[in-house]
C-alpha cells in the first residue's frame, strides 16, 4: 500500500536529478572568467614584449645613425686630406716634368752651341730656382679656394679672391705678361664663376632671408657683378611685393571701396624701400637709378591693372570711390617719393586717367538713367532736408511727380560728388563739372518734354518721345520751372561747392608757387554760362508755347492778327474819350495777370523767377509779332484797306505792352527795341499807302498816358480811373531808356533793379477770375 502511494507521488513530482545546483553554476562561470582574464594577461604581456623590442630597435638604429654621422664627418675630413695629398703629388709631378724637360733640352744641344747653351742654361737655372716657388704659392691659393668652395664657405672664398686681386692688379686689368699668369687668371675666373653660380642659387631659394640676400648681393659686388646683383635685388623685391599682393587679393571683395588704397600702399611702400636700399648698397650710380625707375614704372602699371581687375562694376558708386581713393593714396605716395628723386606723378596720371574717365562716364550714364528713366525707387534716394525742403515746396500730394525728377537729379549729382577725393577733384574737377552741366542739360530736356504744348513744331522729333509725366496746367508748368531754377541757383551750387573750394585753393597755391594750375583750361564763368543757357532754353520754350497757345487758341476779334488794324471801323483814337488797346492785348494783360497770380502762389518767395518769366513772356509776344510774316504780309500788301486809326491802334498796343512790363516791375531794353522796330515798320507800311504819320499820330506822351490809363481802367474792372495812379515819372519808350534794364551777355532778359510797389499778383485784382475786355470801338 505504501509502495503504491510512493509511485503516485513520484508521478505527481518528477525527479530532481536534472537540476544543476547553484554552486556548480558558480564554479563553471568562475573558471571561464578566470580563463578569459588569464588569456588577456598573456596577450598584454606579449604586447609589452613587442613594445620593448620596438624601443630597443629604435634605440639601436638611432645609435647607428649617430655612428654613421660621425663616420661621414670623418670621411669628409679624410677626403679633404686626400685632396691636399693629391695636390701635393700634382706639384711633385710638375716638378719632375720640369726636371725631365730640362735634361732633354741639355741632351738636344749641339756641340757648336755649347757656350750659348751654357749662358742660357745658367739664366734658366736662376729662373727655375724661383719659378717653382711662385707657382707653388698660386697652386696653394687655388687649392685653398677649392677647399673653401667645397666647404661652401662662400664669404671666405670671396674675401680671399678679392685680396689676391688687390695684391695682383694685373688680374683685374686684363694684361697677362706670361703664359703662367694667364693660366692662373683663367683658373681664378673659373672659380669666380663657380662662386657666382652658388650665390645665384642661394638667391633663388624661396626661404632666403633679407640678411642672406644682402650677403649674396655684397658677394656679387665684390666679384664685379654689379648689374647682376642689382637685377637679383629688383627681382627679390618684386617677388616679395607679389607675395604680399597675392595674400591681400583674397580679401579685396570684403573692402570694395578701400582695397585700392591698400594695394597702392603695398606697391609704393615697396618702391620706396627698394629705392632706399638700392642707394645704400649700390650708391648713386645713374645706371642703377634708371633701373629703379623702370622697375617702379612697371610695378605701377601692374597696380593700375590690378585695381581695374578687382574693382566693383565701373558704373557703381563703389567703383568711383575705389578709383578716387586709389588716386588720392597713389599721388600722396608719389609726392613722398619725390624726396628720393623718384618722380612718378605724371606717369601715374597718364595710366590712371583712362580708368578714371571710364568710371566717371559710366557713373554719369547711370545718373542719366536715374534722372531720365526713373529707374530708382524714391526710398533709395535719401536727401537731407537741406536739399529736399526747397524742392518739396513745389510739390503737392497729387503732383509729386513734378519735382521727383529734380530730386533724382540732385541725388545723382550729390552721390557722385561725395565719392570724390581732394586730389581727384584737383586733377579731374573740370571734367566732372562739365559732365554735371551736361547732365543738367539732359534734365532740362526732360522738363521741356513735360511742358510741350500741342502747338509745337512738328519738326521737333525729339519731343515726340514718350514722357513719364505731363504738366498741363499753369501751376504744374510753373512748378517745373521753379524746380529747375531752384536747382540751378540754389541746390547745385551747394552740391558742387566742395569742387569749387578745392579748385580755388589749388589756383591760389599754384599762383604762390609760380606753377601752372592743373585745371587752367577750365573757366568757372563758362560753366555757369552753360547752366544759364540750359535755363534760358527752358524759359524760352515755356514762353514760346505759352504765347502760341494764347494766340492760336482765340478766335474772332480777340485773336491777334493783322485784321484788327485793317479797315478802321471806329472813330479816330484822338477823338475817342476812352481809347483802349485792342482786344487781343487786353486779353494778354488779363492772361499775364492770371499767370502772375498763379506764380505768386507756386513760386512763393521767388520773385526773381516770377519777373524773369513774365518779362520773357512779354518779350515773346512782341518777338512773335515782329517775326510773323503772315501778319506783315497783310499790312504791307497793296490791297489792304489801311486807315490812320489802324496805325494809331497798333502804336497804342505797343506802348501798352511796354507799360505792362514797366508797371509790373520788369522793364526790358530788349522789349523797348523790338516794340520800336514794330512801330517803325508799321509807320513805313502805312506811309507807303499815303497815310502821313506826322498828322495821323499824336505825340508820344499821349500814347504813354493813354496806355497807363488803360492799365488802370482794366485793373478797376473797366470803371475808369485817374491816369495819375501810375507813376508819371516813367519815361517814354522811344525817347528815354534810363529806367530800362539792359540785357547782359549772360541772359537776353534781365531783371529791374528798381523796386515797385505793384505787381500783377497784388494789383487789386485778386477778386477777379478773368479780366474785363472792353472793345475800344464799342
């Protein structure tokens, strides 16, 4: 029963014989770990032995190397001793050969020449006593030089040869009395050639220092190779300069505006140093001085080429700045080099002038694009209030484009002038000012295109080009004119004042030194005349298109043509109680009055410009009338029904025109002359038709007073007024011209120096929108 139970228990609990005890596991893994550690230790010991063997081998080889070095030194010493021994043996052989030759000569003598041979042999014996001694010294000297050459003791060898040549001047003179001295000289020359080659080889090593180079050059000079030494000297300084430039060229893009000054400093500093060292080592020999100059010129040419190659694009302001800085730095260095009798200024200017002019030309082309093509955004044109404020007064929120072109012009010129250095202005200032005046003329052409009227001549094809903006109203056109005059008279002089100051200072300096000025051919007055000519062109264009628009835009009795003086429907002006100018001239008075009012607002504070424009407008009317062939063709035609009243009306219109100018404060001698010529021509035309001017025309004073009364009446709105309201002291246009402005050479129309209390802008007509036209015949 117990056995059955035990078998059941065995089935329920399997046998435990396959379970490994923990102690056995620890024993197994412990033994494996110990084996691994032991194996690693053995490997480390083997590695240690290998390292020790390597160290012992290295030590052994090092000791062997030291022994070899000692053996090499000993061998070199033995070779020197052997060379000496060979030299001594050579001397012995020569002595033996000399003795043998003497014996042979003795044996060859005949019996008949015994006495002579005895005398000659005695003399030869005396010479042979001293000859071996002299030759021995020469051979010893040559052997000594050979030893020095073998040991590369170049300085000692050169000193030895130099001392030998001083002891024997015939070695340098080239005279050789005997074959022995000639052979010695040839041997000495060969050794000098070997020394020369060694010195050249040393100079060509890249690692040669300045002191070593000086020793080489000194050795060549002692050997009589001065030209070669100077050539090596210049080549060495050129190589040093080239290395400095190559190191710097990689940094040029980081300094686009100042890199040229650094290149100039590198080149001219090396030229100055080479000049000083050449004077110290080679003296003031003209040959060497000329070579220094030639080398310096070549280096300057390389400098200009490097500046061009590494410069920013020539049309940029950075390129102009880099070129200016280069000129400034280089000319300063040239001035310093003149103290060393090295004059390079003219050469530098000749080399730099084409590049400077190219950069200036491209910069001014870019400026023309800025002004004419409007390629730059307004945000890219920062102008200080000093320049922007005078122009901003002409612009409104809706007409900003009117002054934008002027601001662009000032910005472009100011940007160019700011890049210039003093010496660039000194040498190229005249050229720059000429280009500025040309750019201003281009700007004026843009303004002219903007105010071109519909009545322009069709032959002016250049004015048919598309324009960026169009000034159609009087205020817009006056704003353009005011901008142009402000630029020419106020802003542009401020911008170029720096150029003028430098040029004026240079003229004073050269006057003190007695030297011709750099820009002696440039006259400031001519430059101002160029600007004035451009302004006159703009002013005349405005006045011409304004007058033509006034004349041809009217029809009927208000149009200015010859019909108003033909026929004579009204009664004689002398019997008219209230004579007035013809309707076209009344309309002209009102038109000028309106324009003066607009000009007073647009050109506020610029009375000079206002008077210049109004004076020229008045002149343009009579100029047109004087040159109009159709007008005179009618009056001078035989079929024209002329009457005295027509002549009276024409003369009154001319006086009225002149009195307008006098009353407004801008009398002009030019206007007087043209008006007088018109009256004279009209009198001639009417006289040809049988009309007597003496009986038909009253006194000149009557026309003057009538014209003044007409002005007062028109100002009062046609209600009439006392003639005395206008200054009675004004003189007649034909009799006196004392109060009239004479035209200067600079401008065809000048301003009056006499102040007036009245003007078109303030002549009690501010409340009137248009003048009151009164027909003198009705």
